C-alpha cells in the first residue's frame, strides 16, 4: 500500500503538471480562433450532456496543422531554430569542456570555489544578464569601445541584433548546464587511469582521446541535451539580442500568442515543437539511464 | 646439479638492469625515499617488503616514470631515465589500484597497450587470448570492469601489464585480492612467465610467503630506506637487524649484554659467520632449477615455517625430501648436548640472573655491546624434564596456539619474559603431556639464534 502511494506520487505529478496541460494545449490546437474570451472555439459545455460532447468533438479538426504545413514561414522557423540550437550547443561544448576539464584538474581545495564561480551568475535575474549583453555588444558598447581603444578595429562591429549575438547569449546563458555535468564526470576520474594509459604507450594527447574523453562522454551528452533542449525553444535571447531576421520558433510562438492572439495556431506550433523535442529528450533519458547502470 | 646458482649480484662483472643511485624523493618536506642506492639485475624477481607507507609504491612509480627523484638518478640498462616519459619506457606497471579503463571491455583493456604499438590485428587477438587464458578470464572478456569481481579485476590488471611483454615489469601487490589457491597458481605462472620471457620483475607484496616463494632477492624497507637485501633464506636466517628479524616471520628477541667467549684458533672462522645454523643440512645446496624458483632451502623454509600458517604451496612443486629438522625440533628427548658446544662467539648476560646465553656463531667483536638475541620459535625445543643443552630456559606454559600441524607454546620465564616455541605436531598424543600452567624447559643450540646489535 505504502509502495503504491509512493509510486503514485511522481505519476500524479506528471499527470497534473505535464499531461493535463499538454492535453489542454493539444485541444486548443484543434480548435478555431474566435474573437471571444477565451479566443477559441469550441468550448466544452458540460451542462449540455452527451449531445454537447458530440458536438464539441465534431468541431475539432487538424486545420491549424494543415495551415502550418502550408506556410513556409513555420517550416523555416523550425529549421532555423534547430540550426541555431545545434550550433550554439556545439559552441557551448567547445567553451565548456576546457572549463570543466580545468576545474576537474585543479587542486582539490580550489574546486569548490571554481564551482561557486560557475553557479554565481544564477544569483542574478536571467533577464538582467541578457540585457547586460546588449550593453556590451551594441555599436557603442563596451566590447567595441575596448577593441577600438586597443586599435584592433577602426569601425565598430555590428554584433547586436544578429545571429552572432544570439549565439553569444545562448552560450553564455547555458554554459553552466554544459560545464557541470562534464565536470562531475571528469572529477570522478582517477588520475591513475591516465598514468596507466601512458604506461601502456599513450602520449598525453592520446591518453586524453582514448581515456579522458570517452569517460566524460556521458557528461558531454547530458550537457549537450541540457543546452540543446531549452535553446531550441528559446525566446528571450533571440528577441533581446537577435535581429529582425533571426527566425526562431520561440519568437514565432510568442507573436502568434500575444500579437495575433491566435491561440489555436500558437498551440499547434507548441505541440509540434514538443514532438520535435521528444526525440532528444528520450535520447537524454536513455543516456542518463545508461550512465546510472554503469555507475552501479 | 652442476648448474650455477642464479646470483648476478655476486658477480662484479654483471651489469645491473636497474640502478638507483642515491635517490631521494620528497613530497613537500616529507622524505618518502631516503638516499637509496640499489642495483637490480636482469631476470631477477626482486621483492620489496615493508610496512605500509615505507615507500614501496613510490619506488615503483619512479621506475615507471610517474615520479621524478628529488635528487639522485635511476639508470635503466646504464641510461639515466630521469627525462624519459612513461610511454617511452620499456617498463610496464601493474597499479596497486588496478587502474582499469572502466569504459572498455576486459578484452579491450588487455589489448590497449598492444594497439598503441601498432601491432597487427591478428597478432593482438592472439596475444590477448593468450593473456585471457593465462589469467583464466576467457569467460569475462566481453564484460566491463565494473561487471566482474575484485579478484577478476586484479587479474585483468595483471594480464594488461603482462601483455606487452616488457623488459621490466612492476607489480604493486599484484595478487592480494586472489584466493589462496589462485594466488599460488598465479605465483607459479609469474615465475613461468619470468622464465620463458626473461622479464625482470619488481614486485611489492605484503605477503612474506609470496616474497619467499617467488623472489630471487628480497629487500626489506623501512622509512624510505632499504634495510637489507638478500635471498629469502638469508633474510630469514640471518637478518642484519632487529627490525628485519622482527619484520620477517615470528621471532623471540632477548635483550642482554654480550661478552666474548674464549676462542681457540680453529673456531675463529666459524665465529665470523653470523648465520644461524639451521639444525640440519646447513649448506644450501644449489638448486637444480635456476633461480628465482625457490631452492631447496627456500622450499624447506616454506614448508616448515610458512605452510603451517599459510597453507600448502601449489601442487606444481616437486616434492622435497623431508628434512630431518622437524625431528630435532619435535622430539622431547634428544635435546642438543652441550658436549658438542663449539668455542667462540658470545655469551649474553641477560636480566642479570641465571646463566648467560651462549651464541657461538656470534661476532666476538660485539664484546661489551648491548645486543639482542633473535631466536626463531621453531629453533626452540620444549620438554618437561631439564635437558642437557647449551641454552636452557625454565618457564611456565601460558598459552598454546594450535595451528593444525604446528603448535605455538607461549612460555613465561621466571623473569617474566615471554618466549614463543613452535613445535610440529608429528604425533597426535605425544604433545598432550604439556599443557597450560605446566613447568617446562626450553632449550636451543648455541648456533640457533642470531646476535644483533641493539638499535638505538
Ligand atoms: N603524492 C604524494 N604526496 C605526498 N605524500 C605522498 C605522496 N605519495 C606518497 N606519499 C607518502 O610517501 C610515503 C610512501 O608512500 P608509498 O605509497 O610509497 O607507500 P607504500 O610503501 O607503497 O605503502 P603501502 O604498503 O601502504 O602501499 C607515504 O607516507 C605516503 O603518505
Ligand atoms: Mg603501495
């Protein structure tokens, strides 16, 4: 009995906070837009009983999905989101891995401090930090001023409102999510493994490729998913740092919802985004599971 | 029998494979290895023994290239290897912690070093399979290290370090996690491998029996220094210090003051020989097998002293004619007669009362010094009637430890000193006449002990 209750808790949690909202969104995506409150039709009238329910289901259709398929904008937005998320994940990995490696190799007494420094930015609001980047990247921003005063450039670079700024923003924001899992994988590694590799004829570099990197692979996967998944649906960073040509599905979703007040289309966009995300989420879960098994 | 004994360390012309020259290693202000010089010869099976933290692993790590000496140098085949990185040394190490790669299978672990050499695939497979067979790991080749037992892991580590057939193999407690049978089998495998490949082994072990069985020479370490290096039988029979005597095997240490005995010319030579004379077959016969197989004396040592405590050696061993030694030690009646008491050596006055103890094999130059008489328990005879022997002690049996084929009697002398005597249980009932609280006599020959200078 107690076991059943214990198992039921996470399921109830999932049901209440994931499945029910999803079903509501899914239902809205099958409805039609209406100038009403809420702005869609049909609404379920429980008072009308069985016939009301039949009428309600008769009104639902796949119209919005067909619309999304016909308008190339959406297709492009998904594709460009995937591209941006993918590139920023790779960039975050390239920046994050050396940081994690350095932390794991640092003297043990330094590691808590370094870890602290990685987590520190979370103490400030995410929005404020992204805004701060506007100040750094703008034409008269700190970066351009610095580069010009050093004489490296003569004309200010246009970074803000381009995809580059979006990449910078995503890498900066999600870096801790990349560093922490890789660090935790590397930290567990025994130095004697590298010594053994060298003993068996590896150069330092080979030892890294054949031992260190494979052993941190689970951390790398975890980090990549933790960056890729939220980056795909990212809205704040592209809208604050990106330009008008930065096409990301999060921005499209926002516009459909708040500017067009077309909830059904926005819901359809969200449902498709979710379907796209299921693939990496399932892969992520498998990775975590495998890692747990390996640790037993 | 004509074959020469393997003892390159006695041959001044022989070039050592490894030479430590005044090597010191400090960690911060802690000295782990203290001005150590030592030669190790090709094809040796060199065992390092010593208490935990005395610097055994540090010595190995310097040979492997993972630590550099703070001062001094290490020569491998005459070349200073200080600057040679581990991957360029013809040395493989089996790590105390095994250091298996957790992300690849047992098979891949063993193949790791071979692949780095760029060996042909077929040859790698053949070699790995051979190693798997040797270490009985065939069934586990596909598993990851975390899917096998501790002992199996140890064997993988061993197989991995053996796979490359290095010139010098460093084994840091290679067999500690194996059960006794497998351990003994592996010891003989190691000796076989050593013989067939000519690899030089340096082995760290906490197991004295292991050191005695496999080693050509044993080095006893203490606080970063080698205290004594010698063949296993010499280490056991002629320890050069109280520390070594106490560290290797069981020993009674009797403190006293030495006084030179009257010498006639004939006995001078005998007196100069500090080795405790084994009661039978005193001259070590050169073994028909080349070292580092245990020679007869080593085997005898093993069978008589260690086997009762640690169990039989593996069956591979050829049977040794039972040395009559046990008879003397066992039988109550014919205790050594003082009439055959040789001249020379020392008399040791101890605790002021009673007769001094006689050690005719001791170095008379210790005259007047504070000394310790180190006496192995199996060199003592025990009897209920006063025997006619060179050295006789009287006491009361306090405890008897029955260890199957051997019993240890803890006898308290009138002065309060506890002395251990070990007697083989050849007859079932005959020993029953000595039991707790009995008054007994302990006796030993004038040559049974080793006289050592007291350590400050
Ligand atoms: N990297 C290090 N830093 C500081 N001290 C060290 C280091 N490595 C070893 N030591 C010290 O050097 C001494 C010798 O260590 P070592 O590992 O050689 O001992 P050992 O003889 O192998 O012991 P055991 O039998 O327990 O394995 C120990 O006191 C140890 O604490
Ligand atoms: Mg050690």
